[in-house]
C-alpha cells in the first residue's frame, strides 16, 4: 500500500519554517513512554552542532541554547 504524501507547504508556511532552524532529534533505544526514559541527541542540520540530553527538560534546554547561539547568524 502506498503511503499518502502530505500536501506541499504554502509559501507562508515555508517561510515560517526556515531551513537554518532545522534540527534532528534522535532518541536512544531506552527512550519510551512506558519507561519514562527520555534520552538521545539533537543535531542542528545546517551547522552539524550536536548536543546530548538525558531528560525532556535537558532536550528543551539544549534546543534553547542552540537557538540562542544561532541568533540571526543563520540567515
């Protein structure tokens, strides 16, 4: 069965999602809703900078820190 593709982004949506603010979040094998474990790494796609996290709060703090460092430099 073929998966349904999402509709293309409208111009307004695309401009609200700048490429220089794109991140990948990768979770460890231990991460799961049942275990309440939440760990892994986050990577900024444009720069390749990476950070590790061991909790939901650490993930948010890592993202806040990386976004603050980017400032307007990514534009």
